[in-house]
């Protein structure tokens, strides 16, 4: 049974990335009638920051974990198991301060664990979560497609790097840039989102073939 893991990270009810996520999931369900969706709303149920005790537990061999360490790592285990179960991942990503929202970074910190998401071998680090596809649904106030502004966009380079590090290299991105134009009234929401929503529908139709 195909499984999709959907992550949302926008704190806003009027979120653009959440709207793209809803469109993605409805298309995915239509093309995977026997599939199941695991949903995580990181903005409303935010993973805990990692601390000294957590790091100590991660670097203790699992057969030597104390009961307290097992409890401490349980949320991380649950998030990793969801990722392991998924054939596909879709992440709604609002740009915050030129990068990803802190709730998504906390999810990454909980998931990117040595021995679970990556390992070190003779040839360096190796991602352990292979054969998965990811789609990033990115919304930003500004436009970063080219010119000097492109170097200020840390969202996509970072997410591609960290997903690649854990073995997820098949990554597509759908962007809605220039969301700040909605505030000034320079463009309306339907017009601004239409190309991204169409891209999601087209990608779903192509991958269903
Ligand atoms: C706290 C915060 C920080 C933001 N930082 C940036 C930024 O650095 N660059 C940018 O282009 N837009 C920035 N924006 C605008 C958002 O990227 C834009 O509103 C986008 O639509 C957010 O995605 P969402 O609608 O899914 O929440 C910021 C918005 C918020 C709320």
C-alpha cells in the first residue's frame, strides 16, 4: 500500500503552503485510491528541541538505553518510523527569515539521527532512507528565482542538502513566490496560486501514468 507523509509547517490559517498541500494530497489520493496518508502539523504540534540528555541517548548504543532514554527518544522514533513507512513525502514550507520555519528544523533535528537516518562508512556518510520521493511546496513573500536575491534563498538549498544527506535525492519543488504582492493588492490570490496548483495537478497526472 503506497504511503504519503504530509508535513505542514505554516502557523497561518490563510497559509499558501497549506493550500498547496491540500491540493497535492487530494490529487495524490485520487491517483492512489489504495494509499494512506500520514499527516503531521508541525506548527501546531511542534517537536521538542534536542538537548544534552537527548544527544547522550542518541549516542548510546540502543541495547544499552536506560528506560529514561527510551522514553526520551520515543517521539524521535515515532517521527523516523513515519518517514520509513512513507514512499513519498510532501512538505509545505513557508519561507521564514530566508530559511525554513523553526518547527520544520525541529522535525529535522529529531529525524536526522546517526544509525537511523544515516550511517558513516569507509566512503563517508550514507543516507539510509532511500527510494523515496519528496515534494517541497514553498511559499515566500519575495521572489528569489534569479538576480542577487537568489543567493538569499536558503530554503531549497538547505532542504535538498539535508534530504539528500539522509538518502532522499528525488526532490521536486513547487514555488509560490511574491506572496507579499497579495498584501499590496498588486495581484489576487487565485491568479498568484494558479500556476503552482496547475503544476501540482500536472505532476500528479504524469506520475499516475
Ligand atoms: C515570521 C515570518 C518571516 C518571513 N520571512 C520572510 C523572508 O525572509 N523572505 C520572504 O520572502 N518572505 C518572508 N515571509 C513571508 C512569507 O514567506 C510568506 O507570507 C509566505 O506566504 C509564508 O507561507 P505561508 O503562507 O504558507 O505561511 C515571512 C513571513 C513571516 C510570517
